[in-house]
C-alpha cells in the first residue's frame, strides 16, 4: 500500500500536544489591528486547540501526527 501524503499547509499550522490534542493559532491577528481592542489582541496571542468536530478532518490531512 502506498504512503499517504501529508497536507503541507496543515502541517505548518497544527502541532500535537503531549496528550494527543491538536494545537492551533488564533485567526484575525495579522493586520487591521487598529480597530481591535488591546484585550482582544492580547487574547489572540495565545494558542488554542481545535474543536472536537474538526479533529477527524485534521487527522485526515496529517496522517503521521
């Protein structure tokens, strides 16, 4: 059976935690920052975890994660 290809875009965006959950970065933090509050920008710096409903699709994109 052939090897499964990893989605390279997804590989750059997601990493696995020690317990097997998948980390991600928050969106909306790269530009048009003047209208966003300081509190909102500070919270965007923190990472997040993907939702349980997205886990199946991310696992399909990253078979060796």
